[in-house]
């Protein structure tokens, strides 16, 4: 059985990866994002799928 601390640690690590992914995608140039068909409003959704799946 997973302990409470392991669950909290896992969630904190995923949230940190989510924040890093959002920051990295946001830091790309507009030209790069458009080439990849990524729009600014899509960044949180893309980051969420990359980290949490679904």
C-alpha cells in the first residue's frame, strides 16, 4: 500500500514536471510553435497530457 507521503511526493513531482513543460513550451518562439501547430491556449492541455496522460 502506498503511503500518504509517497503519494504526496509523486503528485508534487508531477506538478513540477507540468510546470516545467508549460514553461518550456511557453518559451519557444511563436514561429516554432506555429510550425508545430501549437497555439498559446493549447500549452496547458499539451503539458497536462504529457505529464498525467489521458
